[in-house]
């Protein structure tokens, strides 16, 4: 007698919780602003930092438009970097960086709701990518060869204390 009631309760509970679980899984990622890129013009781009592999895999998927002077920084070790626009609803500028210099810009990349998706990136290694709203790189005067000095705002690791001088 209690088994059918338990089954009905579990079924009802699963019907209520399943959409919430799917919605949570499908929520866009919003990371804290942990770095900035200040340009020669004096404008500073506030950057979310995707430095963990799972954060990099999600990136700006499902996100609405980025406001001006906002972006996401993807730091890497030197590698051939390829990015795509899978499930990213807004066009983006992808700024590829190596050794604190812009090495390539993929401007106004096309959103890709379903696979297969085109990949973007230069044929030379880089150590990071900044994603900005489409048109933002041109608006800010970012070009290939521009300096790209990205500094942390809230380092995750505390700075080492200075070594005392020895007499």
C-alpha cells in the first residue's frame, strides 16, 4: 500500500526537481573580475579570469552581451590555441596574446548554436586569449602588435615577502 504512494511521491519530486537541475546545469558562467588590461589610451578592460580547465571549457557560453570594457581572460601555457563559439549567443572579438603582445585578432566571430562549429586562432603559439564584445577591439584601438599587459587585481596566491637584505 505504501509502495505506490512512495512511487508517486518520488515521481512528483523528480518532475519538480528535473527542470531545476537542467536549468542549473544550463546557467551561464559569471566569474569574478580578477584582472585588468589597461591600454595606452587610459581605458582599462575589466576581466573575468577563466584559469581552471572547467571554466575555460564553459567560457562565455549562454551569456548575453558583454558591456563595454568587460571581457574574459583565458591564460594558458604556450600552445597553439583554438577557440570556438559553440553555444555562445553573442558575436565576440577574440584577441590572441603571446609574451604580452597581441599576435592575432578574430573580430566579430559568429555564434554557433549547434555542432559542428568553426574554430578560431592563429597558426602560432600563444599564452592567452581575451574575449570581448564584437567590435570592442577596434573601438579600443587594439591591433596586432599592441602591448597586452594584463595584471591581476586580486592575486589568488599572496605575494612572497621580500627577502631581508644581508649585511
